[in-house]
């Protein structure tokens, strides 16, 4: 087996995977002629399509009475929420600890701030009795940390919603109180709605769109699926609208009996609406019932998500290699706690990982060196048995056995390290801790590309030097040139627009590999003499 071809295949596979994630284009929007979902009766386990999807053309909302719409503000030390009396919903959140850009004068990050004004969180409806969602409520109480809205239907069903914001939290408590003032019993379900326009939020590196958690499973719903609609039966622990670094999530007081509906808002391809539907209830005339939720509007920060429970911290997930990435992120944060600089923390973490894998790397280098030493004998075997493939393979295996060389010895240690590379790749690509985190000089944001492309170019040069120091096996000049010059060129091109934190990790890893290889070559020279 030609070890060189194996190493080339592994390296090119990594390059293809990175290029695929970097340049995978979002799917084209579906045409406006897609048929709307058909209406269905209320059932305990299934969410019916919302009437505002099937009953109004795109870009319009159902008509409402000419009642003045008023706004209220809730605020604590972390977030400022703006609420509207239309739908009695949250229509904007400003995060005081996060800026739009690294500049000191940059405005706070805004959530639920689509230009079209469709974004909101907390609108409610009764599927049968009150299928609309955008009534204008009356503000009956307003304190800095608490706002209460009230609306009564023509039939006498009263909806009262109270938003309460505690200090130091990104989540707001929502209590929905129903009173049946009608003359007949009410059998219905309550739906709580989240709406967000994802057109300005799409990201090539990270998932953006609706997500939910049910029965221990975390599910992401791609934007291209929302027009067809997605339904999930009970028991839903939470539903969310995810951006790269932030989210809006609704958490019911109990997942039991809570189902989910996801669709496109007013038929707009990239405007998603997520509706949590509670269990079926019976409310007799004069009776009251209260339903409680928490709505989180903030960063994908595990420490901020954990107090809500319900496994909401799964939104800070690192994909297939999460089991490796999570402890690495904990270690990176611990180093940052000492150094105060995530760039230095990345360098230290890379050095520690390199030290852990030092024995494997050394074994790989020695194996490749032995394979290189066998090349003259391999060439003679090819000249002697080139036409007899079976005899050629037998002689090659005997050669490996005689010299105690494993043809995979140089490749397997590399394969062991690949999961750690991809785990770090996910960490450095999407962790909010690195957002706007400065390193030094011109690198003011480790989550953004190097503005002058200095680090990716230096990384490419280091990779070229590393290739020159790596023992080359095989006799095909084209393959050798591909390994020597092709891979550094491909990786340099890929890393031009990668976050500078990821480039620094790769650069430091290359420099440490060069130092290790140079040290081993120096040790090998006296032994050869």
C-alpha cells in the first residue's frame, strides 16, 4: 500500500469537508405557487396550521380595529425589551453586554429587529375560540420590571398576559391568564408564537433557523423546510429561533401535552413562525386558568441558559464532535480566566493538545521515515516484479515484515487527531465567547477574518515548510508536487476568510509540528551516521 496516497487522501478529504461547510450555498427559495397546508381540526397531539398562514396573502396581516398601538419597555442590567400592545408581544430586545461591532461606539445587539417589523415573541391565540393573534390589548399595569396586558373577545373570553423581568437575567416570565366570561364551556388549546425573519441572519458557517427539543432529542429545522411546515407531537421541552450567536426561545412550564408547529409566516420563505401549543383544557363559564412560559432572548451562553433548565443549553451544541468539543471549550475558558486573552488561550490550548499527541506524532514521523528508507528496495521490486502483481504484493509484504514496518503507521496517528481538529474547528468557528474577542495589534476580533490576511499567508508558508520536512514516500513526481505545493495553496485559500482564531490555532499547530520534525531529524542524523 502506498502510504503517500493514503496521507494525500486524508488531507484532501479534510480540505473538501472544510470547503463544503465554508461555501455551501443556501438553497434557493421555493416559488410563490407552493400550495398552502390544508386546515385540520384541533387534536390533542397535533398542531393545526395557523389561519394567518392560509387566510392572508404574503406581506399582509389580518385586519384589526383602529385602536392606538402603544409600546412599553422592560429593562434590567442585561437586556432592554420593547413590547407592543398589538398582540401584547415582545417586538425587540437590546442586549446591553453585546455590541454589533467591536467598536466602542457600536450600538447594542438587537434581536427581533427585522426591517419589515414582523418579528415578535409571545403572541397567543386560542385555536378554536380566538384563532387570530394580533388583537390590540389594553395595558393595565406597567412597572420597570413588570407589564400586564388585557383583552376581551366579543364572546367574553378574557386574555390577560403579564411579562416579568428579573435582575441579571435574559429570560422573561410570561403568565397567560384566561377567564371564560362566555355562557358556554370552552374546550380549546393555547398557542404561543415566535416569529423571526431569517433573510438578514443567514450564515455560511453556522445553522440559523427554528429548533426544538423533544424527548431528549435536539432538532434543527432548515429554512427551506418551513414552507412545507413541520409538526412535532408532545412532549416539547422548548422551541427556539437560532442565530449564529444568539437565540429567542420559548419554554413552557411543563412539556407534557405541549406540541409544536413550524411554518412560514404569511407565506414568506425565510420568515419562520414557531408555535408552542399547550394541552387541551376545559374551561367552564366563570372559571379561570393560567399558563406559564419563559421567553429567553440572549446569547448562546451555557451559563445564561442553564438556569432555565429544560436542556435549553443544547443550543450551544458543537455537532458530531460535541463530546470532545465541550470539555475543550471548558478548558479554553479556564485558560482565558488566567490569561484574559482568548488568542493566548488558543495558543496554550494548541500547545497542550500537541504535547498530548506528541508520542503519536513521533511514531507517525518514524514510520514515514522508515517507509522513505525502503523506497530504493521498493523500486527494485517494482522493476523486478512489475508485471506480476500478485508476486509483487507478496514481496512487498515480506519486505514490510522483514524490516518491521507498518504501512499505516504514519497515517493512523493522524486519523486519531482528526476528531480533535474538527472539535476545535467548531469551537473556534461558532463560540460566542470568541465574538469580538481581541488578540493583539490588528487582530481585534478572533471570530472574524484577518483584515490584512497576514496570518493565513504565514500559515500557508509554515505548511509549505512542514511539507518540506515531512518524509515523502512514493516515486510519482506529480504526487510529490501535489503534497509539497498543492496542499499549502489549497489550505491558504480556504483560511483567507476563516475566523482568525481558527487560523491562529492552525498556524501554531504547524509551527509546533515543524519544531518537532526538525528535532527528530536532528536526532535521526547521528543515528544514521
